[in-house]
C-alpha cells in the first residue's frame, strides 16, 4: 500500500530505485502472498495472480487495441496484462525513473512498436480524448492528489463503452479518521460519470499486506543492511502506520465503464 500520502516524483524515483535493487522485498512478497505472487510481473505493490486475472476478464479487450496503465511505475502489471490480451500498451507515470525501468523490461513482454511509456500525472496524462480501449491502475489511483480529477481523466481518455479496472481503498468505521461524509470510491466513480460494473472486496489483500508488513518488521536489520537506513525506515514507517489500520479499511477492485454517449 505504498504511499500514505501523495508522493512527489522524486520520492517515487527513490522508491523505484530501492525496489529494483532489493532482493529482500521480493523474497518477503513471495512469502507473504504465496501462490498468489506473480513473480514474472515483479510488482511493487499488492498485485496478485487473482488481480491480473480480474483485469483480463474485466477489460474485455480485443487484439491490437490500446491499453493505458495509469501510474504504471516500473511497469510490470501493465506489461503482463498487455501481453496476455495481445494489445498495445501506453504506460503513464510522473516518475522518470519508474518509466526508465519499465522501458528497460518492456522487451521481455512486448515488441517495441506495441509499447511506449510517457510522463504524465493522474489528472493530466497528455493523452488524446477517447484514445484508450482499456485502462488499469494498480494501487496507484489512491495516491492521486485529487481522486475526482483522476477519475474524470480516466473517463476522458476512455473511448465510449471501454472499461477500466483499478484498486482502491475506503476507510471503515473504527478507522481513526473515518467520517461518514467522506466520499467512497463508489461515490467518486458516479461523480466522474463512469458506470460501476464490478466492486470486489479484496479481503485477502488485507491479510497479505499484514503478512508482508510483519516480515518487514521482523527483518528490520536485514532491510537496513541491504537498502540503507533511509529506504528501510520509509518501509517500516509505512508498516507501523498502515498495518494497524488494515482491519478498518476496505480494499476494493473496481471495474468501471465509460458511457456509450
């Protein structure tokens, strides 16, 4: 659940570099997620085989169409999905380092003329209207500075009738900052003019995150030795802050559709 608050590009650059160099993070993710860990995609967050399968099902894309991965980071989930459904991929992110790392691994999944990565933000992708036949966003939209603006941008770049599949979390009663007047993802989806098709409660994701965070804390000394104090402390701060809140958060996987008119 990387990103307690909306990160700046420089912070994300450092995050992607530390992940790319870390063997312990991958080891602990594989241990926490078990058979659900998609090692080939090498995700930086809680992407699992079940999530990838749900994205393929929900998008309903045809060969040769255009998939946008919004907040693509190092690119793994988008590259995997694009190859699985034989489509072209455009990855958008505000981190130059993330885009560089994504481009470096693209040839393992797609031919050069079927993929590109470009700088952009959640609410200003730089893409034309109605250019996308599908869109995914893995654990990225929740860190958008303006979630409503991000979803309006999703609607703008989706062609009529096209779908997006993304993850998001809502606070539940018992969360220290829960209030009933905070919009849920369902509320935001409706306000953006998108049609909600599937809202799946990812209860297993909470347990996976808890196991992952526990491994970080149990192996603090190893993380500090491998990554340095600054990067390791950022991880441990996240685990200590977010971990206790997970029972009071609903982690969802949403499939939405742009209206036909």
